[in-house]
């Protein structure tokens, strides 16, 4: 299923996508997307049964899609997780690590799949297409072999980055967490519809120009390795988000660097998941 949050006539709703229309979930018994995630397999079975029996409602084109989950407890992102992007980081003087490199995106950065990106005070605004994952079960000490059992679903993410602010601190958090710098969506595709998250092509376009293209198969640390590593240190909870890394082709890695400008349109695509598109305001 493709699960969404949307606004219609000033009211926020949950829904499931059927072709180009929405089946509203107002009467399915779940007040929030997080309540579906926390409900696990039983909740999904209930929602599926409701959707199968329900009439389709409004067209997707007639509503405003929102970030597909309410503010989660954690939004974690891995850095330098594709070999050629790691080489880009080398040129910028980012020190290599023997371990997975993680940073937080503060959850206040989250925005909808078609919302504008507000640059804020940065003068070096950049894009990063990524596959995102939603944790579906409490995960602590999870093995790599079992890790995908803890994934509820997937989404497309643009890890919008303020490169000048990113390097104010070694944690990257300041430059990764500006308001509106976390567009995600357009929906959550439940895990059963993505049999192999390590076999998906990613693409990013700026004003129609292809800037990034790679496949999740070339990640240095696969999603199962990421979940196993994180859950060794702390508990992942239902609704937590993971951004799994971006490939080469970011603006800061170009020679000379090319940063986003007001009016630019960034489109991020992940095969089998969907696409989001955001305009830079200004």
C-alpha cells in the first residue's frame, strides 16, 4: 500500500492511494500515521481490509500531500555511504571514518513532498536524493539478517543541506536541520511492496537536468547494516526515520560548486517508491 497524509479543505486526513485517487482512512480506526506504524501487522491488515471494501475518494491532484508521518522521535541520516560521494567528501576535506558516519536531522525540518524549500540564511543550499526508511518495530540489538523485519516502509527523501552551516560543527546537524530542509514522501510504501531495498535506482534533477543517478545496490553500508549498527547503540522506535545516504553529483562536489538558487526546482526519484519535487523559495 501507499499510505499518505493529506490536507483537504483545511483538514488533515490519512489515506491510501488507489491509482490516482485516495481512499480516506477517517473511519478505519487510526487517528495518526504513527498509530498505524505502531499497530504493526494487525493494523496493516485492518487498513488493507478497509481499503479493499471502501469507495475511492478525492483525486490526488485535488489535495495537498503532507509529510507522510507526523513528527517522529528520530530522523537519522548516514553520510558518505556511496563510494563516489565519499570521493566528493574527500575533496572537501571531510575526514574519512572507519565506522558508519551518522548525524541527526532535527524533526522540525520535515516538510511535504511538494512544499517549497526556504533557504533561510544559507548561501550554499544543496540537494541530496536518498531512499528513506520508516522503522516499524522497537529495535535494539538487531542482527543484520533480521533487520529488514523491522522496516515498516519506504519514502523518498531530499536531505537538503546548508553546506556553509553544515561545517559549523563536526556533527553536521546545524546545516542539515533548517526548517523545510527535510521534504519527504510522497507517501510511505509499505515494506511488502519493496522486496529488495538494495536494488532501487535513485535520480535527482535540478530544473530538469539530471544531477544524481545511482543504485542502492552500490551503498557502502546497506540498510540492514545501518539498522544493526544503530540498534547496537540505542533503541530505534516505531516511526523513526532513516535516510540511507546519497550518491555522487551533489552541487558542492561540482567544479566549481553549483548551489541551489531561488526558483530552482529539485525533483528526487526512487524507483518503486515514488518522486518528490520542491521549489526553492525566494
